[in-house]
C-alpha cells in the first residue's frame, strides 16, 4: 500500500512553488500525495492536479481588527474541525506544512490526531505559523543555511535541507550562465512577485527608456498586472526591445536569457534566481510579514550575490546610476556576483527531504 502524505501551504507563489516541487517528486517516487491550500493556489497547478487539491477558504487573522479579526479566527476554527474529519477519512502517515495561515488548520488537526508533523521554512526567518508549530512538530526543515542565526529555542529540531525547486529549474541548474559581454543587448528581467507589484510599474519603464536613450543597449522582460499594461506601454513609448507578461509558467527560460533581474525578495523567486546563477537587485516588499523579504535579500547581499535597495528610500537617480554602473565597467561586477552565487547552490535537496520524510512515515 502506498504511504499517504499531506502537503499543506499558503496560496502565494512563494509558498506554492516549493511544495509543487515536493509534490511532483514524491508522486514520481510512488507516494500518494494530497495537496491542501487556499483558493489562490489553484492557478499554479497543472490540469489533472488542480482538481485534486483540497481548498480551505480562510483569511489571515494578522493585521486585522475588530469583527474582521474575529471572523478570521472563526474561519480558522471551522477549517480546523473540517481538517480533523478530512484527515480521519484520508489516514495520512505524515503532514508537511510550509507556512502560510492556510496551512494552520491541517497542521493543528494533524497534531490533535497524533499524526507526525514536519514543517518547512522557505524564508530566512521563521513565519508565524511555523513558529507556532515548531514545538508541536518532529522537525523544522530550513531552506536557508542560517540555523546558527535562529534563536536557540528553534535550533534543536532544525536541519538545513536547502530550497525546493521545480523540476524545470533543477534541469537548468547545471547549465552555464548565458551572460556574455559580446551580446548586442543587455537583458533585464523585472519580476514583481506572484501577486504583481504596483511599484514595479510605469515608473521603472520610464527609467529604462531614459537609460536606453542615453546610449545603453537594453532589452526588458517586464512582469506586470493587467491594470498596468496600458500605462507601462505608454511609458516605454519608442522603446521597442521589451516584452510584458503577467504570469509565465516557463519563467526559467526567460531567466536564462537575462543578465540581471530586478525583483521582490520572496524566497521562491530568489532561490530560482540563485539556481540559474542570475544576479539580481532586490527591492523587498516593505509590508511583507515580519519584514521577511528584507531578511531574505540581506542573506544574499551579505554573501555578495545581489544588490539590496530599500523601497522606502528609493532614489530614482541613484537607481539609474547603479544600473549604468552595472552596464559599464566591462560587467566585472556581474561576473563577481555570478561566482558568489554558484558557491551557494545546494544539490540533492529533494533526495535529502525524502530521507527525512522516510524517518517519520
């Protein structure tokens, strides 16, 4: 009989993509896997899988007040009760959560039913759900090699396994970086995260247009939301070397064509950039929970892999100067970043993950 595993996570790309990687790997190893998340996750799954995903329609209680906060806690309670019956019916051997409030009900139900729990933290600091379940879980698996930086109370059960990557990125991992100073155009990829970013809109398109008008040969891949398309196209005006997209399931191909990325710093995005050895400028989302995006970016800045910019102190002229400086100087700064990035890549992450899972099945 197949061993049954429950994977539970929040519905943003940063939570979903690592768990999709684990899901696909475990299925290929003949485990029976059930995915649990919230409604936001559906768009990331392939047909045939999305119909099998268990959805809990709940809202985060964090950053809410009054009645909205009470309703969010009520939804968590109801979803936890539903999760108890869901687990009784499915009888899994283990429950694995990777954070996000949507994973709370199934993890709590698993604990109450005395099912082994593992938690996986993709960010450089622990999220609130993972902090809560740390003491109830068997192991805390870390995506970042920062175990020594954790408070002592979180070190005992933690183990560094590395970042879970989708199969398409693992296949690209050992390819040489495409960066070549003889290319006709310097290619920049703009990524605003799985939920888009208003800040990465027409203002940046104007900046790139001005740089191109100054004589720099630039091509842009620019992720944007539907409601940004008109203003961004207008900002690019006569700038012909650009492509706009909202979501690209084959983003690794665009990354491999790029010389530099400008991104938020969700763990999934920057881990994928590291996998394909693409240097980046990180502009963390200021409102990210517990400022985790800043700490993600700082981890890589300290290791010489990226540039870090505070959105609240963003200076257009300084930013333009940084880009111009990167484009100049025979690209030596980029080569140094690529060299540092390659030192951080960890292999066999999925195998390492499975070895730990086996111990608790």
